[in-house]
C-alpha cells in the first residue's frame, strides 16, 4: 500500500523485487494519487506498508504468461523467477496500441518467446491477445497459465484454461482500503482480495463465477459491470 500524504493510499504491485532491499513500483497516471506520485521529486516522502496478500505460486514445465496494461507489472518479476524453473515460457503481451506497452526489453532479456499483440496493429501482431493465446494453447500443452490485466481478459483466459484443463492463476484488482482483511471493501464472494489474493487459482475463481468477470464494487460498495 503506497501512501501519498494528504491525498490517498493506493495498492501497487512490486515491479522488481530485490533481496538487498531495493525494490520498485511502476505506476500508471490514472487519477489523483497516481498523478501526485508521477509529480514526486527525488527526496520527497511517500509511505509504504506491506507487503500484503499472496503472490504467484511458481511452477516448472511449460508456462504461458498473459498480460495487459499495468497488469504487466507483477508478471515481469514472475518471469524473471520462473526462468530458473520452467523448461519453456511463452510471454504474451496485449495492448490497444504501441504506446501502452512497456518493459518489453526487460521481458526480452529473460524470455526468448515474447508475442506482442496490439488491437490497432501499431506493434507486433494485430489482434486480441486472448485469441492468439487460444491458437497457441490449442497446439501445445502448457502446465500453467498466469494472467494479470483487464478482468475481461483474465476471465477469457480462465475459461480457456478450464476448457483445456490447464492450471491457471490470475492476479485480480478490487478496491483496496485497509489491505489487511478487515474493512470488506475488496470482497469477491467468499474471498477478500487483499488477504486471500490478489492471486487466485482457477479452482478458487470457479467458486466466484457469479462475480468474477462480471462486476466489481466501487468505493461506496455499488456494483460496476466490467
Ligand atoms: C493488487 C493491486 C495491484 C495494483 N498494482 C498496480 C501497479 O503495479 N501499477 C499501477 O499503476 N496500478 C496498480 N493498481 C491499480 C492502482 O491501485 C489504481 O490505479 C490506483 O489506486 C488509482 O488511484 P488514483 O487515486 O490515482 O485514481 P482514482 O481517480 O482514485 O481512480 C482511478 C481508478 O483506480 C481505481 N482505484 C482507486 N483507488 C483504488 C484503490 N484504493 N484500490 C483499487 N483500485 C482503486 C478506481 O476504481 C478507478 O477505476 C493495482 C491495484 C490492485 C488492487
Ligand atoms: S481492503 Fe479491507 S478487507 Fe480487503
């Protein structure tokens, strides 16, 4: 949880994780708190509490990673850790346009097989990342699919993984306030995203099919459809 004094406290993934204590976050400028973070100068103060919740469980074998938007943030350190375990990693990056893609050079240094799709065709292959992922998954057997990005994308990957009987993990976003399982603002069915997640397995997501991919709750608790 990153606190911007006088503004807000917002949840962020770690985009690099280092044992010597130097880690990083990567922030999209989308609203009040994130705009203020973008305007911070070296030496100005922000608060950090955590880390909270879980992370991706690492597996060996053949893995596919599918990310879009700021969802790429936790997937890059994931790939960097999987390299030591996995025999094959296919990293699929989906974006609307070239301007929405970042970390490609970092991904490219650890993963030889990177597939980029843009909806407008301005970079990589033109199309929707889930459709291309489906084509690859139909031809090759994978031992795990990891996903993070827009919920509709993760939902499509969840359905695909289920149909192909492939294990699945996704990192979800909900409105996070306390971050420690007390306030209930991040509830999804029986889960609290901050405490039980944000990473959930395909089996867990199957138990919340009446919420996952359909709606989330705003700060006042009202439902917003995806
Ligand atoms: C587990 C998790 C990891 C995240 N990791 C990253 C990351 O690595 N990089 C990144 O740029 N963004 C990340 N986000 C999203 C980020 O938290 C929101 O973009 C940020 O909170 C927006 O705050 P704001 O004040 O700038 O925008 P606002 O104007 O307040 O809102 C803009 C959007 O952000 C959502 N939002 C606002 N406050 C929260 C909150 N407390 N919890 C969840 N969503 C909120 C709103 O629903 C709205 O859709 C993550 C979110 C979660 C839940
Ligand atoms: S944010 Fe309070 S319970 Fe999850």
